[in-house]
């Protein structure tokens, strides 16, 4: 059973989230603050549900510290309702998904399931190794290398890269990418924009003038092979 680390300083929120996750078949860990969250993350949970506002240090700092040691653990961040800056900051710090408070525990469980599905081996048709010059992506082992060096990618960054490389030359709208990569029928399109920017910083020689992950004006994004 996947283990989910729930980080929130409100014991009531933790209790509700843990109850729903356990009912869905997950093992759970809990942490009430930033320092304990980092310690708990070192035990190797399969996913982290992380609140922004925490004692000790905030969720953004937790996310950065966890990412430095465990770049591939999925993180769903809980942000204040309507705070777009928090959402963008969470994605920038390395979160894969986010939910705005107050949120439905059932929706959170669905988001957890969606993210965890993405970390499992893909169906046979999607298992082919993708190569684009000095960039190699292996969907089975979920590894990527650039110039022979491992790329540190979050779960969603890897999914986005693998999806685009599997469809070279095909333009996708942000809505299409949100559905194909995140599994969302609707949501904040900023999520896609931020992940595209972060991915460019890792795979482009000059992120400000991308030649691989290019913008298709009026439509969205396209992967151009080099």
C-alpha cells in the first residue's frame, strides 16, 4: 500500500485527511511542522500532502529541502483559497499539484490516486525510450539524462517531458496538457505554464529562447526534435 505523509499544523485537518486516505487503502504518516516534515520525508513516503502555512519553516521551504534529497517524490501542496501567488510559489518550489483550502477530502484522495498512477510503469505502448540528441527519457525506469548526466525532475515534470517527446511536432493547448499529464478535466492553467518554464530551465540550452519545448502562439506548446 502506498504511504502518504500528511503535513499540516491543524490536527483536525490531519485527522480528516488521514481518515480518508486510510479508507482509500493508503498507509499514512503525519507531521505538524516544517522540521518534522523534512525528517518524516527521509523515511521514503510515496507521496506528500503539504500545507503552506507551517510552524518552524513554511511548506515552500519543506518542498525545497525535500526536493534536494528526494527529487522524485510527488508533492501535493495545500494553499490558501484564491492566493495565486501561493500556488505559483508552490509550483516553483517543486510541488506537482496543489489544492486550495478549504478543499474536499474526497477530491484530495482522487488527486493522490491520480499522481500515484503517474509514478507506476506505463502501458506497453508507452514504454519506448525517447531520444532527442543528447536527451534520453526512459518511461519504464522513469529516468532522464542530458549529456549523459541524470536530470532531476519532479513527477509532473517527467510526465510532461515524456508526453511531449512521445508526440514530436504536435501542438498541445494547455487544456490538453492539463488533461493528458495531470488527469484534470479542468483546473488552473497556470499549473501548466509554470511546469513548462521549469522544464525549459532543465532541458534547454537557453531557456529564454527555447528550441525544443517551443511556444505555439495562440495554441500552447510543441516539442521540436533537434
